[in-house]
C-alpha cells in the first residue's frame, strides 16, 4: 500500500517536473507588427534582425505580423479591442496611449544604463511620451526637405548650387521649371496625412503656427502668417500655376511617380522618396540634390516623422518585448535601415559614423533634420485630424480658392472643438 | 421565326462588342502590366503591347513571396466554405419548403436583413468571438465567416429550387421506407443539383475574394490567403506594380475557370430561385 | 402525432443553419448595437444611451454622407438595371455567341472589388492613365482630365466603376428571366403585327417585372453597404464628395477612433436599409400571385 502510494507520488512528481521542464523550454513567442515589414527593401534587414536576435536569445521567438500599410492600424485596433494585440508594435504613440492600447515603458527605460539612454535626446524622447510617461522608443524617422532634379534645374538655366531660399525665389524658380507638359512641383492634396505634413511645413516656414502650444486650439486662419502661407502654397497650383494639375488626387505615391518620370522638377519629401524614385526609374540615380525648404523666416524648422517601437498593453511577455526593442534600436540596425530603406536613424550618436558619412545625401538630410519638429503632433485625435479634417479643408480650398479664408476659419472652429473633446 | 435584318445584327454586335471591351479592358491591362518590366509601367504614352513582355514578375512572386502558399490557403478556405454553405443551405431550404412553407419567406428576409450591416462594424466583435473560442489563425474561422455571408442568398436560391421539385417525389421515397433525411439526401437533392452548383459557385466567389476578414483574423503569415498577400504588396514606399498585377491575375484565374465550366447551372438556379420566388 | 414528428424533423433540418447564423451574425449585430450606446475611447467605454444618435442627428457630415449614399446608390442601381437589361436583351438575341458573351460579361464579377478598384484607379490616373491617353488620342478631350480630382467627375467615376462591377450580376438575372419567357408569347405578338418596342412592353416587361424588383432590391442592399471601390479610389474625397456611409463609418471607427459613433451610424444605415427591405417584401407579395 505504502509502496504503491509512494510510486504514485514519484510518478506524479516526475510528471510535474517534466511538464515544468517542458514549459521552461517552450520558447516565448512575441509578435511584432509594424507597417514597414511589408516594404520589400526592408525585408532582408528585418529578417536578419530577427535571426540574430533569436540566436542571441534562445528562449524567445519573434513572429513578424505582415500587414499592408493602410490596414496596419485597423488590424491593431481590432486585436487591441480583444486584448490580443501583438507585443511589439509601431503605431501613433499619442493616439494609442490615450486609447489604452500601449504599456508605459518607464520602468524598462530607467533600468537601462546611462550609456544606452544617452543616444536619445530629450526632445526625441518627448515625441514618444504621453502624459509624462514614455510609451515608445524612437527607432527611425524621416526628415522632409526639398528634393530637386539636377538635370531639369540645369536645363532651365538655374544654378543647382544656389537653391531658392525664400518663397518668392521658389516661385521664380518654379516659373522657369514649368512648361512643355512639365511642372515645377506638385501640391499635395490627396486623402492621406502627407498632405497635412507638407502644409504644416509651409506654415512653419512662414513663421506661422497651426496650433497653440498645448494643442487646445487651431490657428490655421487665426494666425495671419499661417493663412498667408496656406494661400501661397495652395496658390502654387492655381495662381502661380507652377504645380502639376489634379492636386486633390496627388498623394505621396502620385508625387513620387511624377518626380520619377520627370513630370515635376522638385518635390517636398523625405529621404526614402529618393530610393523609391530610383526604384521606379533607375535612370534617376544620382540625379537628385537636396536643400532645406525655402523659408521666409530664419531658422524655420522642417518636419521629421518619428516612428517608435512600443509594447502593447495586452502583451504577455513585456520583458522579452523590451529586449527585442532594445536590440532593434542598436546602431547596427539603425545604419542598415538607413542604407536600404533610407530611413533616418534617430540616435544622436551616428552622425559621425563612416557609413552614414559615406552617403552625402543622407548627411545633408541629417544636417537639415537638426532643426526639425517631430511628427505626428501630440494629440490623440491627430490621426483623424491630419487625414480627414485638414485634408478636407485643403481639398475644398483647392477647388474654391476664393473661399480659402472661410474654409480655414471653419477648420479652426471644428478642430478646436475636436482638440478639446478628449 | 422572324429573320433578323443584317442592320439589326450589326447594331447588336456593335453594342455587345463595345460592352465586352469595357468589361474586359481592366483584365487586359492587368495582364499587360504583369508582363511588363518595371521601368515600362509608367511610360508615357502607355504601351499596350510590349516587346519586353516576360514572365519575370510571375517567377519572382512565386520565388520570393509565398504566393503558392497563399493560393493553397485560399483554396482550402474557399472549398471549406463552399462545402459548409452547400450543406447548411440545402438542409435549411429543404426544411423550410417542406415543413414550414409559410415561414420560408420571413426567414429568408431575416437572413438578408442580417447581411446589411457594413463589414467595418463586424470586424471587432467577430475578432473577439473567434479569439475567445481560440480560432484565430485557423482556416475554420474564415470558413465560418464566409459561409455565414453566403448563406442568406444561398438559402433563398435553394428555396426556389426545392419548391419546384414536387412533394410527391419525397412521399414516394418515404412510402418505400426512407426516412426524411434519406428522402432528402438520395432523392430530392440530386434533382436540385443545378441549385447546389450555383450555391457552390456563389460561396466560392465570396470566400475567394474577401479581404477584410482574413486581414483581421490571421496574423501568422503561413495562414494568409491570396487577397491578403496581394494587399501586402502595396507598400507605402514602393509598389512593384507588375508583381502586384501578376498576383492579381493568378488570383482571378481559378474563379474564371470555375465559372466558365459551371455558369450554365448558375443561370438555371437563379431563374428557379427568383422567378418562382 | 404525425404533425409533431414532422415539426421535429423540420426543425432538425433548419436548426443547424439557424443556430450557426445566430452565433455568427446575431452576436456581432447585437454587439454593434450595444457599442452604439456607448462613448468609446479605446478600451474605455461609457454608457450614454442614445447620445451618439442625438449627435448624429445634428451632424452635417452624417446627413451629407447620407445624401451622397443615396445619390451613389440610386445612380449605380439605375445604371446596373438599365445596362444590365439592355445587355441581357442583346445577348439573348445573339444566340450563337451567348455562352461566350455571358462569360465575358461576367468577368468584372470575378475580381475582388478592391483589386478592380485599384486597376481603375490606375486607368483613370490623370498623367499616366490609359483612359486619358485614349481620349486624347481620339480627340475627345484636349487636356488630361482629373477624373477623381473634381467632386462632380469623382462621383461619376466611382459610379462608373461600380457599374462595371455590378452589371454582370443584374445582367445574369435578367438573362435568366428572358430565357423563361415562352416563345409562344413572342410569336403571338408577332402574328398580331407588334413591333419590337410593343413586344418589349407587352411580352418581355410583364414577365420580367418581378425579377426586376428582386434584382433592384438585392442590388440596393449590396450597393448601399459597399465600401471597397470608394475606399480604394478616393477615400471619400475630394472634400467629401464621394463619402458614402460605409466610408464614413470606416473613417469614424478607424481614423477617428470613435467606435461608438461609428456603430451608431451603422445601425442608422441598417434602419434605412431595413425600410427598403420591407418595401421589397410588400412588393414581392403584391407582384407574384402564384406563390406556392
């Protein structure tokens, strides 16, 4: 009797030990979802990142979740609502944090050695904070500048070493670059937030502001310098007639197509656009040069998008997730991303890296990016404001230019209401 | 039979060919683009035929993207949905026409009503449902979703069909000792074959082309279906249009083949279902 | 006894489908309605009763979107029917090529709407698109037209693409109906000396009328909830000119992150379509006296 109980207990203990052992050997699986995993030029890099991370961390497996850019947020929201979101995500930090979809990272961040943390400036970090807590680690970004087609510039009798500095000089250049079924530039009015990005830059370049400091009021029309800049920029399509037609359907893809096919001589875009242009039309390799956007005030900032890696609120293995985020933020991958996908590294310790210096265009973008404001703007309603409301106003103003004042006054009122409704 | 005048024939043919041209042009353009090299895609003026047509894009998508795998997943899901839909719709339609003849129409109306909510609003509750029962990343979740979309119209079609099969046939079978199910299975169902084919085609089409559900319910890329694979080819920073179109052509082929072979039955079933109500 | 057994057998046949649909359709429907009664900000939901509906009633965007939905649906359905019927008549007469034509005319139906919309987006592109190229080559237009860039032409363009998508189904339905019309009726009319139009009015149309009602209502239901074509081609622009309700719902839910409001719009849409469905039932009962 005793012996049978004893052997029963022994079996039970052995089974328990075995299952615990087995469980301990089960790798932790963390899912990683960002819209960029489907970018073909980035694919070899992220595959390598995962491979090396898994080799260095045998108990962790990283499972990439591939999703088209336009559906990335939808998929993330659906999963978050059921509390089954992927552990590692790159999303609009403010909106996601406000909606409770992300986990604060402060405890992980503060536990890191100072040597690691010093690679991110305070300004950079603040772009990933919400209500004082850190919700993402900025990984890469894109600085916007004015990109010119050297051949077309030279053909128009202009000097590529003396790009336009002010709005008026820009129009003067534009007039020479337009003609023969070709235009100087394109006004972005398509239904994506790139329209808003470019509009903001022109506003800032004129010394204007689109919002007040704490994002509780919109000042597109209220601030006279903003309104002036808006009219100037949208007027490129109609009054000055130096922009390609059909601006209300011109979004990022259209714009880069036009530039790649030589239909426009310049575009306001980020470094990644050059890789896309060369991919679309290999003859364009080496033909572009870059200059800071023309501005009417000194020290006007340009715009830099910031993509951060975050941990979702429903993540079951946040420690493992943080390990991967840290790994991915390393110098090595930042440089790799810059080289294949032209995504700017956001660490401040790479400017003197020989690989970065070897690419003169990248160097220029880095320099221009030193005076940049981060995007998206920090408000939970930003995604909608940028892709819906502001775009609608731009489209309306492009279709009825004499109503621009009224349209942007309406926009101010509507946005102010939305900004306060949180 | 009155003879058609040559003028009339010419007019009819002109209309038919013009309409056919408009209907088919996007396919032709899809095919054309899929065969072109990347550099020629945005050539101005656009080229309708190219000396540089090649199957490179097709080769690339099979080699560097899991198009073959996605195709198989789509096939499994579509066939599964078709099977489930045919079974459920035929059972329900038979039951309604034979046992609840007056309840048939209200039931179908209710089914159609349930179809009306835009997909956007169904995504989140559906994800939660599938997640709670542990069916995420399975073929079954998609099969269940697509069958549920196809059922309303399928039941309606089959009700019409079963109504046109006289009850005497069932009764004759049951007099010979068959149960309700056996009468249904062995005697009535074979007579409704065109209707079943129609339901199968219709469901296959829904399952094959649907995107949003697969987008939300699968995260493991080995489970992705063709429509998701195609959508993922539209990158923000680069779109390989020829490869994208090649994938779209591959996605269209099975449906076209299936329809070409079986579309006769589709017409018959719709006639029976609609005209006889 | 026999009646009870029959009823049990009947339920056994119908139950699997009914239960399946209850789980898979009714639950999300109930969830949508439940959500519409809340103010939802991510994972935080506050009950506000009919607050979302009250807000909608005051919201100009909603009413504008409703208007666009009606305009889009009415024109698309009318064209589906007109062109579908016309093509069915043509195909019916061209007996020799009927099968080939039927297959050709079904091709738009075989491509996922989103893929078809992407191709049309491309064909209508102002600078590089084939449509402008062909029109300019034919001398029909002088300068490239921004089809999707102006409100008027944008709505017309998405309607046109939806016609391309939707005509096959209606044509098929009409063709099926035409083929069930007894030849004797046409022959009798011919003997009486009736011309083509009279034959259509007194033989074809009465036989097709019921089918037309069926096709219209199904088509309206499908078109009014359709998202893909407009979502892909214009996203609701320019300046909201093509923002139909399904697009507004999507934008509100996933751009605006206001899930409660989006659900309310959806339920409102459901209510409207329900009214149309009731109309269908009434008309169906009125038309077909020979129901068995």
